């Protein structure tokens, strides 16, 4: 199971106050290509008031997704 960094946990707390179906993400510029649109490095999606989906990506490839409960992540 993946754990959250401090920056990611801050986004999780912010997402808890948002309406369902909200998406928050951390984007970083691709270190290899100066002009490219990499995937968001971290993406969270609010499913409902109790749960959300988190995804950790590489710059150009989709990474693992996991479902969490807000109560367990805080």
C-alpha cells in the first residue's frame, strides 16, 4: 500500500471539503522533454463524502490506483 507524502496529504485534506467528483492533482514538468504534457504525478478523485481514489503516475505512464477512506488517510 502506498503512503502519502506531506504535500499529498495536504491535498487529501483539501479534497475532503470539496463536492463529490472533484479531482485535485500535482503536476510537474517533464525533466526529459522540454515541450511535453506529462501525466499528473499525483491525482486524487473524490468518489463520495467517505472515500476517494488516489493515483501515482510516472511522467509518461499511468501508475497504481488505490481507493482510500478519508477517515483512514488523515
